[in-house]
């Protein structure tokens, strides 16, 4: 049937509003990746009025009752992702904190409890590696490779990594990661560790730099090689500076703890900003965006010396921010835990952003995703860094608030 001219124009306009511009597709656009509920969402900042939210990594099969129903990726992930340096790992690939063993092997009630499958060629194979950092291809598929510390499988709990989360690669292609530990206020069993690529580039050896961090958040590294680790339970950001280990010979003991500790100083993000949990670089500068998760819940910009510069999201508008990253246009993207103000219990979380106006000043925050289960890591990448057909990915479902702790 021939469509009348006016409705055709309206349909065309609606299609143009919903689709990314050709320029955005050609140059690539920001993709905001957020780990929540053991899988990862992608928010497509492609010029559409409302960014689409799709599932990037999903550990659960579409139909858990059917053994032939297979997940797209099949990994339980946390934190942020980090791309391998050129010449290491799968071409264009990345790592992301992976606790599939705990979720799918120890918890046999999950839909993905398939640790009895040992043939790597089986499409349902998930391996039996300790919690660590999963290796993924550029298309987002698991490379059937995991980087982790030694683990005695006769013990139900990990001896090296209790809860892996953040990552970064340094100029020598070493992989740095943090472990949250038990993650509660009063606990000091979090850690910072480094994996060495070795001659086979397999990252089989490692050293711990510290095993007594207070619920450490995801680390960042500055241009001089210093590493900054937020410790919200310790009311500080710790700056680690060389000497750093260069091989496992620098921690040749059963605990894999460095024999020559690094230099530790407190990087103070300003008085009144007492529970720093997230930190990210401001592109094109030495400044940091830092989020305080609780006292007060707020996000601000600080200089390389820790001096306050400006508010990004005031305390009255931030809802317990955790993971943070900055987009190519200066937009701050962040995950919010949305804790109960009386009990501090986890409720349904959010992913939000604070854009900048024409003068570079922060605008009021905008919510991008809601009803999320403990959203933690946020990573902003250019869409061209990943080889993914975004339009083929399913939309991320809105879940019942009762499944993520309520409003």
C-alpha cells in the first residue's frame, strides 16, 4: 500500500532521530561499559536523544532450563575493562575482572553451573580457573584464557583473590589489578598486585605489592608511572611510587609479597571528601575526577597535587558513586550504588552522567540506566576499538526492583 507523503516524512524524521549520524559511525562514538549484576551493559553515546543500553557480556543462557541454550559470552564480570598493549593478548583484546568460578562452580544453583564440562571445544565450556581477570577478544567473546594467582582448589575460598575488580597496563605491558577483599568498612584485606607477561606473554607470574588495603577501588596510573588506589574504608587515596617489582624474583616467598615495598604516600583529595572510591583521569590534563561514595556522596575534580578544582556532581545529587570514567567530550560517567541512608544496604543502582555546557561547566546529572544490581566499574571506549555489531546486541532488560534491593 502506498504511504501518504506526510506520514512518510514523519517516519523518516523519527528514523533519523533514533539512528546514529553517519559521522558518528565513521569516526566512532563513545561506548560506556558498566559491569552490573555479574554481566556488562553498553550505553551507546551515538548522538541519539536517549542513549541505547544493550547487553555486552552476559553469563546466563537465554533459557537456563535447556542445556543447549548457550550464553553469548558466558563470563561473570566485575569492574572495568583494560585493553592489552599492542603485541600482547588477542589482537585488540582486553581483560576484565572475572569471578566465574565462584558464581558458576561453587554456586551450583546458577544457570551457568557447567564446571563439569572440560572440553574447551564445547560451546558450553566455562573452564575451572580461579577468580581473576578474564581475557576477551575484540568482539567481546571470551578467549578461553584467564589470568589469576595460584589457588589450592581443596579450599572453597580463594587464597589470592577474594574479589578482583580493577585493572591497568603499564608501559612495560605489566597487568596491574586490585582486589577488594571483603570490601566492608573495617576490613583491611584488599590488595594491589601485578602480573608479568613473561617470555610467552601468558601473565603466569605475579607479585603482590600490598595485602592490607581498606576496600580498595579500581586503580589508575599517571604519566610518571605512579599508581593511585582509592581506599574508601581507609578515608584516603594511596599513591604507590617505585620501586616496583619487575619479575617474580622480586617476591620469591610463599606469600608472593614484594621484598622491597614501594613508596606509599597519601594522595589527599581535599578535606571533607572522606570516602574516595572512584578515580579517573581528565583527558588532556593531569587532573583527576574523584568520587566519594559516602562521606559525602559527591564527585569533584582535583589537580595532580590533590587540590580541589571544582564540583562535578554535588553531594545532594550524587547517590553513592563508585566507578567513574570520562568521555571524549569531557562528560563524566559514573555508577551509583544508591545505598539505603539508614542501613547502608545496597539498593537498585544507576548509571548517570554529568555533561559540560558550551563554557565547559558541569550540567546537572542525567540518569542513563536504573534498576541495576550493584553497578561498579565504568569504562568509556571508542566504538571502533571493539569489533561489535551493536545493533545486533539485545537491549538490556529492566528488572523487577525487588531483584536488586528495591528503590
